């Protein structure tokens, strides 16, 4: 077990690592269908609990900090990704909104994981070094995420070809 890990920290860690694995499968597999839906709900539920548990973890600074802001931002991305999907009728751009916000949720999760790994593995001497590593790792993962999100985004509805009156 990791030294100083609280029950909330353990729940957060286990569910965040599980979400990384499920999210990677989602990224690599075909979109749509029952398997995608099941993995998607597993990802969403796990992150809702992981982000909630993160609100109870204060070991780094002893108070609300940038990591808590990241958890709130991740929660906002999940909600923004799920609302268009669950609306009836779905808005015309629901696939793009779902893709965009779910992708940013995953990028945020990966940025947090990369930061956690580097900070724990580096044995940094000062808190300032920890914040610098956090900023650098977050920036690197975010830039890579932005490039991949833009490269793989679904076409807007206006660009989809109409076949027999149905968008394809």
C-alpha cells in the first residue's frame, strides 16, 4: 500500500486506475453498440466516485487545491458529455459534444495520473518543485490530448453526407 493513503485516497486511486484502463479500451475500440455503452457507463460511474473521493484527499497541501479543481473540472466534463447523450430528442451535434467532453475527461485523468507518477517517483525536495512538475506534466499531456482530440473528432452534422434522408 502507498504510505499515507487514506481510505478515500485508496478508493480514488483504485477507481482512477480502473478508469484509465476502461478509457483506453474505449479509445481503441469501435464506437457505439452495447459494449461501448457498458464500458462508458463503467467509466462514468467509476470517475464520479473517484472524483468525489478526491474531494476528501488533502495530503499534498492540507486544503482545497488545484487537484480538487481538476476533479471538479473532470466532473463538469462528464456531465457535459452525458447530458446530450441522455436528452430526448438528442441534439443534432450530440456525438461531437459527447466525444469532445468525454475526451477531455480522459485527458484530464491522464494528466493527473502522469503528474502523480512523476511527483511520487521523483522524490522532490520542495513543494515548489512539485508544483512545477505538475504544471509541466499537465501541459505536456494536455497538448498531446488536444492534438489527438482534434485529429479524431467526428465530423459536424453539417458535413455528414445525406443518404436517403438519413445522416450517415
